[in-house]
């Protein structure tokens, strides 16, 4: 029981100690779901990252053409472009920014291999 509690505390510290954005997507009932995620910047774009096995937030993002992200207290509407070819570079930027937290989650989830960078584009 103590080990589980320790892992939960480590997970919270690892995930919240550096910049976190809020992704706002809609569920199947049209209700907003907010997910806290890491973000990096590269070549003028912001990137989220989803693991190779996917996630609920990623599924919702793909179902709806547009979604919102709140960063630094500002909320904007975006569309997404999957950039699998940038996986190694975005993984390196995530590691550089989130340091041991990124390593912690890679160990807990198996690795970052196959992760997919999600490039954010401002919606018109």
C-alpha cells in the first residue's frame, strides 16, 4: 500500500512541477473534458504527445475537428496535425524540458517508442 501511495505522489510531482497546459475536448455527449498535458515548442509550433497505445483525450481530439488549449491563462482554438516523423525530436524536447518526470513516465508506461507528436495549428 505504501509503494502505491509513493508512486501516486511521484506521479503528481513529476507531472505538475513544470509547465502544463489544459486541453479542452468534447466527449460523445458534447460535454467538455479538460485534460492536463505537457507541451513543447519547436519551429514555431506547439506540440502535445500521445503514446503509441493512444489515450481518451487523443480519441476525442481526433473525433472533433477543433479543440481548445489553455496555456499561460489564454485559451485558443486549434486543429491538429499528427507528425510521426518528428517523434524523436519532440521526445528529446520533452525530455529536456520535463527531465526526470519524462523518464519516470517512460519507465511507468514502457517507453516513448511509437509516441506521436501532435502539432497544434490555430483554427481560422
